[in-house]
């Protein structure tokens, strides 16, 4: 049975004068997915997210949110209530307290009492700002402000969350806190589209990724499928003995596609095409050849390596 789609676009195109920001884009995001959008600056990620959030009119093409079409030249109020959109430059009102800021947006979304107060408490607890409810926004750290922005984005319980570079400029601890909140929302079944330059965060959060280049969606797949197709396995091997002897032994194995010595170490990074059985055979043969191993472990190329490889392929 086919999965329900939270987002579907057909031939989505956005042109600014002579600049084509998004070109003939077909995108599908299943309900409940966390979809990561990757691409360099100028790839069209923000324009795409703005169109999905009904903040930007497409030049041509169609957008469907949970099966309902986003109508051009309409305000789409019912659809917008189902969306939560966090742009990378949304202003906070520094003079307001945390509680008053959230209460203001809850009233804009027409949340009635007692649900409104209950929702404010729940959301502040989720973003770990309950202790700051009476603090002025001006006194918050950057990470707290970003968590407050997320709270404002989900106050009305949207079914689709659109996050544009939400961890930009945050320190590692603030990024980790933000990541943990996204995981809670994912477990609650919310569909999330998130763009980020921090690919390690996306690899940890996402079920699927899309890669954009110059307005085109050049790749869209589950993370699992992307790793299976594009991530080469590597084996890291280190020895106490001669690197020449280790290299000579590596050259005897058909599953070894190549290797490189990590400069200044006794460590070799092996490009390996085999599976678990072949790597066990390689380990046994190295031991049998008397190579004094101190390290032997398998890794996979990460999302960043895949992205750079794909980008290089597009450029060549």
C-alpha cells in the first residue's frame, strides 16, 4: 500500500526576472518523514521552502499539502493552519516576555482557553524554556531564542513543519538541544522538512534527503537507499609493523579497490567493495601473514562525502 504524501509538487518552477531559482521540481515527502534538504547557497532551497509555506507564489507548477492543492492568488487560510514555517530570519520581539510572545501567536491562531494555556505550557516544556516564561526575550541566549522560535512555529499543532536553516550559527550544545526537540516531534508523527548546511545533523535526524543544485532536485531518496547506492565502505587498518608489508598484503585481495596511508600515522584507509564475509577473510589473511594489527574496523562514507561526490559529478 502506497504511503500517504504530506507534500507533493509537480513541475514546480520559480523565476525571478531572468533567474530561475527552482526548475520543474517534482518532490514527494511521505507523511511522518523527516526530509533533509541539502545544497549550496543559491541552490533554491529557501525559495522551495517559501513556496511550500505559501509565502512565495510559484511561477508555474502545483503544490499539494496532504492531498489538498495550494491555490495560487488565494490566501489558503485552512492550509496555512496545518503548516509550521520557521524561516532563517524571523524576527523576535525583544521587549516581550517568552510567555507573552507565545500567547500572542496562540491568539493569532485563535486557540481558545483552556486549550491555549495548556498548549503554551506543553510547548515551553518541550523546548526546555519553562523556567524562562517570565523572562524578556532580549535576555535569552541565541540557542534559547531559536528554541522559542520553534515553539512559536508549532504552537498551533501543525501537521507539516518547514524549517529553513534552523541551526545556523548555533554552538554545538545548542545544536544538540535543537536536534533532540526535532526527534521528539518526529516520534510524535509530525512530517518535517529541514534544510541545513550541518550535514551530520541531517544524517542523524532524517529518514530521506533531497539534494538541490542550481534549482534542480538532482537526488531524492531515503537515507538508507542513498548510503546503499553511493556510500563506499572503508576499512581502517593500523599496524605496529611495516607499512610496506601491510600494503603488499592488501594488494592480494580482489575486494580492495584502493587505499591511502593517513599521513604521519601507521594507519591505512582501505576502499573496500566486499561485504562482512569478505572483510572477515581479509582480517584472517592479514593475521595469518603476521601483520601486527592494532586496528581493523569498517566504516562508511558519511553524508558530507556523498554530497561532495554528487556535486563533483554534477560539475564534471
